[in-house]
């Protein structure tokens, strides 16, 4: 996963579920706990996320993550870039599919011509 995509996904998940643990986040994203921790710490240092102890939790080390106004702005910008890139990937994939269909059509025409 690209670093930019990771930041977007972490911000997205923390906005949806602020009490999500880093372990849950790692499992959800399919990446290591260490990588999630590094990303979350970087987001906190950049002022995109605030972490506060979650008082109602039985686990005193649990945190509640809140996106700051700058974090919401960053998430929106990352979402826009993510969407644009996925649209480009989709277009490239559709072109590749059409090219393969054309190749298969030519191949089946040659096979029918040989019979």
C-alpha cells in the first residue's frame, strides 16, 4: 500500500470509529501493527489526529482518536487524489480488457479460418 493511501485509509477508519485500536486497524488494513503505529504517530505529529485516553475503557492504554480540522482537510484531499488515481486505473484496466478481447477475437477468427 502506498504511504499516501495508508494515510488516507487510517484517517478514514479513525474518523468512522475513533475508538478503534491500532491492532484492529492493522487487521482491517492487512498490514503490520508497527506500520500502523508509525503512521498514526506521524499523523499525530503533523496535527491531523489527536489521541486522548479513553476513560470508559477497561483498558487504560486505549485511546480515542479524533481528526482535527486539518486532519479532515487532509483526508478530503487524500480522498480526492485516491479517487482520481482509481479512476485512471479503471480506465487503463478497461482499455486492457478491450485489447485482450480484440486479441481473442482475432485468435478465434484465425482458428475458424484454418478449419
